[in-house]
C-alpha cells in the first residue's frame, strides 16, 4: 500500500519487461515489492538489465519522517543466523525534498544498489528477519512483509536464470 493524503492505495506486485528509452536496454524488473514500517514503507525491486547483464536492487523510501539515506552501508539485511549484509547505494540518491520551500507530507528517497554474490547466496539459504535503512542522524527498521519480499526475490531469480548466472 502507498500512503497518501486520502489514505492507503493498494499496490499490486508485478514483474515487468520494459525497454529503457534512454539506453535502449531491455529490463526485467519487479514493481511494488514493499516492506512496511510504522509511518511509511520502502519498495525493494530487483531489476536486471539484459544488455549489460547487471542486477540491481532499486529502492524507494516513503515516510512522514526525514531520513537522508547514508552513502555507505545504506541498507542492512539481518538474517536468522545472526549475519548482517550491508549494501550501499550506487550513484545519487534522489529525493522530493528541496532546500527551499515547504517539506512535502510524504518524504521520498530513491535510487539503486548493487546486488552482491554474497547477498544472492544468502537469500537462497537463510531467512531475512529484518532490514535497517541508515540515515545521516537515525535509522528506520522494517520487518513487516519481509517474508513476502524475500520469497518474491527467490521466485524471480528462479524464473529468470539469466539474472543469477553471473553470480554463481
């Protein structure tokens, strides 16, 4: 669900095939793979660029609170065996917050992270029990919906073996 002024709007999970109009690259991407927190959500969609053979995790943070996602160890995935895998974002983190003007009711930050071999192996073998997004001065933790998010990642990687070929 997405939060809006009028309440919650249902969002349906999908896997889409698209053509990036700028790069002319074909992609396979999840849409609406969402974790929920107390005052917002984070969308975590696996995306595979068929031309470059690169797999990334696109994120979209939506919340009432400011976070300003950190440069390094931005996202920490906590597994049931006690291991923690940290992923850092690639390039710029985009936001709907401007320095001038009033802040929006819902703060948004989005970008993408590299999908690592370690993460690929770990999600296929162990259960993720939570995730933390690290901000400049605080963090947000998520666990609601983690089982569904991880299950969807496993299914998309099984359905499209070319996505995981380079990580084995």
